[in-house]
C-alpha cells in the first residue's frame, strides 16, 4: 500500500513537472491559432442567411435564459434544503428538480420563437428592425434578464441566511464559554462570507447584463428619432 501511494505521488510530480508545461504550451498555441483564424476577413453568415440569423439568436438566447433560470433554481434549492419547515424541505427532491429543469427549458424554447421570427436582415445587420417588436423585446429582456433574476437571487439567499441563523439558534452545544465563543465567531464569519458571495454574485450578474439593456434602450431611441426625421 505504501509503495502504491509513493508511486502515485511520483507520477503526480512528473505530470505536474512535465505534463503541465506541455498542456500550457499547446494551449497557448491553440489560442494563437484561434486568434489568427478569427482575425481573418470572413463572411458573417448571420447577415447573409435569414434562417441562420434567426437560428443563432434562438439557440444563444435560449441557452442564456436557461442558465439564468438554473441559477435562480439553484438559489431556491439552497433555501428549501435549509428550511425548518418539513413542507418546504419536501420540495428539495430529485423528481422536483428534474421537473423544474425540463419545464423551464421547454418554456424558454417556446417563448423565444416569436422574438427569433421577428429578426430580419437589413443593411447588413441581423436584428429586430420593427420598432414595436424591438420595444416589446427590450421590455421583455429588462424584466426577464435584468430585473427578476438578481431580485430572486437576493430574495432566496436572504431567506437562506435567515434559515441558517434560525437553525444555529436552536442548536445549543454543551461546551465551555471559550469554545462556544470561538464557534460563534466562526459562524458569524461564515455568514459574512456568504453575504459577500451573494453581493459579488449579484454585482457580476448586473454588470454583465446592464450594457446590453442600455444598448437596447439606445437603439429604440435612435430608431424612433430616425423615423421622425
């Protein structure tokens, strides 16, 4: 057993010493080749084919919306598993998770058909050209991607923190005061770290979605001004 462990340790050292440098070298080479390839002057298929224009938006946006929904569902899952209510904890089940994942995926696959169909190619741009449709899409995007996800993430994580505090208040360990004080300090540190994680999580989400929301509002304003001129 000792020999096997030492052999594994030796193999790990060799892989780290020689393997990692090889991985990094080939990885950098692949990145350079990718940069050289995509820097070339290629034809944008999305501006040449209406089918590809609509399809690439449909696949990309459906994937992003699913990921946002799964993030909210993960926060909801953490809340349910930490709840002191048996009824709420019963929602944390494998079948329920599969049901919510499939249902949310089907919802977005069906809901985005209209916005994909509304995209057309005009002046070499694959976009929603109709001002009314663009306004509907902007409102939809700001609500479904910019407003609800961060609010729900904060909501469920706040409930999670309350559940954890409630669980800790019910547990009274039989130890001396020094050990109890040290344990409480560690729990408070965990709570602070959790709150920091939630704050960073929400800020990253807002920063990543805000620019596109601003772009959509700007495009609506410019399209309206152009039509009035």
